[in-house]
């Protein structure tokens, strides 16, 4: 497994194991200008490394980036729907509140 979370379980009455990769919606924050970038992936750490190596045109102009928020989804369609919703917000204060709400819940 390459850093992505993977669930496995045996299907009842069958000998095979079904592997399901999780999908993640993430928010990156530029350490250059504090702007945000939203995306989805199956491996947030690998994707962060790609952004920080300049593999994305938009993010290459604002290096370096750090992950500030992650949500987990079972289905790609759910992750894509959430990513689109977050991108539509285009509101820095909304993102900051979202990020801080999770930090207060977790820590």
C-alpha cells in the first residue's frame, strides 16, 4: 500500500478479498501567500509531493504547500461532489472556519 488508506474484506461465500481504496478531499495552503487549493485524490501525501514538485500549473506558482484539511470518502463520486462544493465557495473565511472546526474537534 502506497500511503493511501485501503479497506479489505472477504465477500461472504467467496474466496477472494475485495480491496476498496478510499478517496480524499483535501485543502492545501500555500506557505508563500496563505492561499488555498482544493482537490481530491486516493493518496493525499503523494499528491502533496506532486504539487510541491511543480506538477500542477496553478500550484507551481505558490510553492511550497502544506495539507491543512482532509475528508475521507468511500466513493470517488462523493469526493468529487464535495470537492466541487468546496471550490464553489471561493471564500477564504469559509475555508478557515472549516479547517478550525476540525482542529477543535480533533485536538
